[in-house]
C-alpha cells in the first residue's frame, strides 16, 4: 500500500494531525500498536489553551467540547492555605482556558475518523520505520499476523517517548535534555463536585497538592508523594485526609469525598529531544518532549506542534514549498523550551524537594511572596498559563 503520510501513534497528536490533513485533501494512515479501548481509556490532562480549542475547531471536532467544556478565566494558588486568585481579566490577559479531558478529545477524534471511513489501524504490531534519509521512506508492521508495508512521502512520529519514532533519529544526531524530579503525583478521580470554581495549585509544608476537575460533578485531585510510594498504601481515606490538610479550608466549596474511580502515581520529568526532524521523519508531541503536569502544557504543546506540522505539510502538497518543513523543528522547539521553562519554574516553586536546604526553602517563600504582591509577576504567570502567542 501507499499513502502520502504515515502517522505513528493514535494519541491526540497523531489523531489531530490525521484529521487536519484529511480535511486538506492529504492522504494519511494512522498506525497504533494498542487497541482502541486502551487508547480511549487512558486518563490524561484536561486544561486546554485557547489555541488548542481553536485547532480542534479547525479540525471540526469541537462540538461536544463547546457543549460540555468549562471555561475558566483564572487560576488559584493556595499558599499555606491562603488563596491567591490569578484573574486573567483583571490582569488584562485576553484569553481563557477550557476544562475538557484529553480522553474526551481522543474519543471525539476517533469518532470523526470513523465517520470519514478512515479509522486508525489499531493493534499494529512490530512497527518499524525505514529509509527516512531517502525520498522514499516506508513503514512495516504486522496486522492480524500478516506482515504489511506502507510506502509514503513522510513519517510523522506521534508515538511518545517509548515509541519507535523517537529512537529512529541516529544517536550521533539526537540530543536529549532531561530533568528527573525526585517525587511523583498521586492522583485520584472521583465523582464528587469540585471544591473550588477554578483549578487550585497548593504549596504546603507537607508537599504540593492540586485540585482540578473534569466537570461540575467529577473531580481530579493530586498530592505530591515520594517516588517509592505504592498505590496499595494509599486507600481513599488516607488520600482524602492528606489532601484536605494540604489544600486548606479556604476553598469556595467544602471538600466532598467519595470513592475513587481511578487512582495512579505518575513520576515527574522534563525532557526535550532535538532535532524534531531527521530526513523524512518528523516528531511531534510526547515523542519529542515531556513536561511535568504542573503547568498543564503537555497536550497543548502537542497541539501547537501539530499546528506547525500540518501547515507545513499543506504548504508542501498545495504550494510545493519545502520552507515550512525545513523550519518546523526550530519553530516548534522555540515554543517547547518556553513551555518547559514555565513548567519547570512552577514545579520548583510549589513542590517540596527532599534534598532542599533552608536557603532553598527561603527562596521559595520569597518568590511566593513576590508573586502575591506583584501584578507584573501575576501577569507573567497568567500569560504563560493561558499559552504564549504562536510565533
């Protein structure tokens, strides 16, 4: 078989790229090693920048988002229980964020692909990328026990840090920049109303906590834990006690507890791979970069990659221009590093580091105090949180 672009990975990056390209008349096939049920069941982020919403609108998959999503025009910090409201409108930041789960975005995109009669090829095993340095790359895989080959013009690697695309860039060319954080987030999902009308990021002497939501009746809460913690050591009752201590009693609504419907521990790290293009292979999303979830940038960065990449492919196929493809890696990385900086800053500001000395803690306290009293500092936080303008 032959197609113009093979997209590896049916996460939000790969699915969105496929949808945008199909709407532009550019042939593509999405390969995914996991099942549809697995892909649709993954619990991920849910804070969408305005630019992300606009890209989903462009892809024609925003109807349910607009019907069910929650628009937030601010974010809240809880500093030892005292609330600091970062009001976007008051600060002159003309943007908002929308709460809508990544799981729902994936479902919407898959439904759109099915409706077009071009669903992803799920459960494609042994995916391998070949001849990316040539003008005739191809991808091999096994489907239903039968070896398959896809010839193409380009390969878009949207299959995460553990996929085949990331490692296909030669080791002597590929550079990886990484920071591993000495803690993780223990998160639960529960069908209880949120304790606040906005997302709350809490800095507490016992560690970080986050109060988020997926809807007006479903909440997503997190606490910072050591990396060696085990899920089985955290029954719901223990989680709720610890979370309540860290979030404080000043939230707008009383904390409602309930049985968790999902519980997991995720380690935190920052990682960037350069370059994001080698030959006819182009990386996007988690295949090229990981951010700690503190700044809510992971999904949004993937979507900004896809904006640049889809526009570059359209320029190539519609206008015969290679310039946007040649500029893709540098353009995407410029935005990636700014988001990495913000996520790193917010993570180091709000968490307790096990090896931090008294001086480091004093610096955190001074930074938080400056943020509490400086309109300029609050504006900078707001501008980064809603998403910096695309270059």
